[in-house]
C-alpha cells in the first residue's frame, strides 16, 4: 500500500471517528433534555425538598411544568447541571429524560381520557409570613417547612401590614394569630404564665404605638388590610386559630366582643345578634364563645366536639378529587401521593360543616364527623385557603413542646398541602380555567 493511499484511509477513519463522536454528543444532548422529579409514594425520597428544587428553578428564571395527577403531581424541569447537583445535595429523587420521553408524558397527560394536566409555573412568588418577630420558628408549621424546603420568605407583622407592605408580596401566610384581641383565649389556663403576661403587655404597647386604644381595634385594622390585600389579587393561606379568628374579627367589626380582662371594659350586651356574617371569607351562622376562661372562640371549631368521637389512630381526612383540566386550582392545591391524610389537632382543629358557607370549596374533610379540614375560596381578585390544625406531624402540639424535626418526616402528606399553596401563585394565569 503506497503512502498516499494510507494517508487517505487514515484521514477517512479520522473523519468518520469525529463524525461518530459528534453524533454521540448530539444524541446525548437530545437524550438529556429534562429533569423529571417524581412525586409518587415509591419514587420520591424527599417530597418536601422537591418543592424547594422547583422553587429554585423558578428563582433562576426557568419555567417548570407541574404535572397534575401524574405520579403524585410530579415536576418537569429543564435539564441543567446546577439543578441536578441541587437535587443530589438536597436528597431529592430525580431522573433525566429525553425530549421524546418528555413529549410522550405530555401527550399522555393531554389525553381526554386522563384526569391530568400540565400547568406551567413561571415566576417564583415573593412570600411573606405574618408572625410576631420574637416567635420561635418551630411555633409555626409553615415557617418550619419553608425553611426545610429552602424556600425564602420575609417575616412581617402588624406595623408592616398597616404600612401597606403587603403590596410587595404575592403570597401571605397567617401565623397562628388571634385577630379578635382576646390573646388566643389562653386566659383561663395561662393568665399567670410569664409568657402570657409578657405577650399581652407587648401587644398593648404595639397597639398604642400604632395609634389604637385597644389591641382588638389594632388587630381589626390589620385584618381589614389583609382582607383588602386578598380582594386586590393576593393569595392568603392560614392555619389553626388564624382561620376562624380572622373571620370573627371581620364579622365583629364595630362590635366589642372582648371581656374586661382583655381590653379593660365589658363586652357589648347581646353582641351575638350584632355579628355580620356577610363580611366573612369562609364562615357563617356561628355562635361566639362568651366565657373568657374557655379555650375556644366559637362554634366553628370542632376540637371539643370531636374529642369523644375520634380516636387518634382513626383520625384521618380525605382529599377531594377534582378535574385537572377544568378545575386546575383545587387540583394543584390537593396534589399528593395519597388521598388519605393523617389528622392533627390545634386550637382550631377543623371546621364544623354547618358553619362553612355554601360558596366555599371543601378540599379535605372527615365526612363521618361532619368536619372540613382544608377549604378554599375566592375573594375579589384574590384567593384564600384555610387549613385546620397546628402541625401536621405533631398530633397534639402544646405550648412549650419541642420543634418537629422534618428530617424525620420528609414525605409528610400534611406538609405537602402547605407547599402546594406556596407554589400555586407561580402558575401561568392563562392556564387557569376557573
């Protein structure tokens, strides 16, 4: 073989090899196009941190597809090495799929025979947690799970709300607050406790500083600002006593329902007859609890009604199934790897169905006991969600109890419901068909 021919063969082999390598590289790019974060019970090691990865993608200005009812409400992200690394660091299960596989999944979801939908999440909402600045973070389930999932948030309180700083945020969570000015109705059991005395004093000082004669008047002003925030298009989420006490404050606007130990003067005679249920978000026809020593606000809450009827081992509530294609909002809010969620107690544990307005959507309930646990509604241009109970993984959370270690509950269905609400405002509006 002459040298010239050998040179040609060598060049041809080199060109073929380079073409082959180029082909493999192109195939690799094509194959590794998306990250699928499964959210079913078997595949996902850490459901809660998976929400944090999704939020992280939105923070980096990369859209996410929320695959409603597909493998427990999975997430489809762009295949970026940074996201893969974050999944590994945070212990989130994921798989890399090709363009073709992603297209097949989306085509499957789009089929009219499947109760599924792919919703585009396009912007990380700015989050505010309404809470006293000196509260311990483990006093609030939302604060804990946001921190665990590594989702950023700001803590705001009364002064911020009254200065209209809510306008800076898309999503607001209400800490376990008492908007009625009765200090959580802790008077009967804890009036001599140093933390109660100090908390009452601090609330009175703050009310005076903000120009109000009574804490109840200052809390009402805050509640009205939050109401206007929702009407203007904000998203509000509340748990435990922030749910019913918020509605009670709105309904009792202009009516003194506080006894002398709370605000220095007696309550109005016959104040029950002066309550205006048309002003509330969720509840109607409830009876207020007049006794200052009783640890209860009204007939809305089922805590005492249910204690003799439901054993802890049997305490569950079921999530409703909605049409993903026609009702994406409640479908998003109910995404989970199980339809049966463990119950948990709180100052406000659950809501008597007889007090829930007919216009309110009940998304989670215990039908046998006639109680709603997880409800949703529209107010003006905004939306709100109320979730009964204090801590989804601490059945009877009490004052002074240690914090819940979420590393022990990374797949908590109860906590997933909170995080569904956090992601919900990120949904591309034109995808919502409600």
